C-alpha cells in the first residue's frame, strides 16, 4: 500500500487535551514539518495523553487519498 508520511510536533497542556478527550472537539489540525496542514480525528491522540498533556514529535501515515492509517510518537 502506498502511503504518505508526515512529521510534526505537538505541545498541548492537560486542560487542552481534556477538551479533546471530552469530545468538545472532534478533530485536530497540525502543521507538518514540510508546511502541509493535516487534520485528523482528535481521538487518534488519546493513547499519547498523560498527566501533563501531549508533548513530542509524531509521525503520521496517510493513504495517497489522505485517509488516516496510523500515528506514532517518535520521541
């Protein structure tokens, strides 16, 4: 399967994460390192939430049609 890979950083504090977690927002938008804006379901970040929020570098994989495949924290 062909896919596109993008890298981005995110820094959300606990309160910002809780708004997503509680469903106040259904999607999140990030700016990749190459300048592409990417929007995906906020629920995809739930596994990375901690008591301090979500902080770090991520890699997201999309199909060639820009459908979500996976996301992983890289540091």
